[in-house]
C-alpha cells in the first residue's frame, strides 16, 4: 500500500470516528426532562391472584395428585382449571374479602409475612 492510499484510509477512519463521536454527543434517545413516570414494579393483584395465593398448597396438591409431573404449558392450563373450580366454590363473603385484599395489595403491596411465603 502506498503512502497516499494509507493517508486517505487514515483520514477516512478519523472522519468516521469524529462523526460517531458527534452523533453520540448530540443525539440522546431520552432527555432527563422528558422521562416519563417511573415504571411500577410488582404484581397487579387481582381477586384471582389473591385466591391463588391463599389456596396455593391446595392447588399444588391437586396438581400432583391428579396429574403428576407435567410440562410447564400443561401445568399452567391445569392450574387455571383448578383455580376456576376453587373460585366457583367460594362463598360471596370470601370473594369480597379477596377483592378488598387485592385492592389494598395493589396500592400498598402484600404484608411482609405474605411476601416471604
């Protein structure tokens, strides 16, 4: 490679590096002032999830007893059917209690002793 070709190549690389530096200096995806509200992390508690939490042992025992070892996608489908059966057997007082708990847990999160279970 001749000295002239090397110089041209060197200049092209230098210009490309300068353009990249300029781009990242002047083009930011989100400015600090434009950031949206913080993303909520955690569960969106519903009556179903509260009932599933309180009846977790019963659901797991039924899954093991009736179906044994299942693939994850089949386990989720069976889990939903078992929870549907449990929800249909609950009385209105218990359902109301679970819905009130779901509303409270949406706002404040579940109590510490329940989070650790």
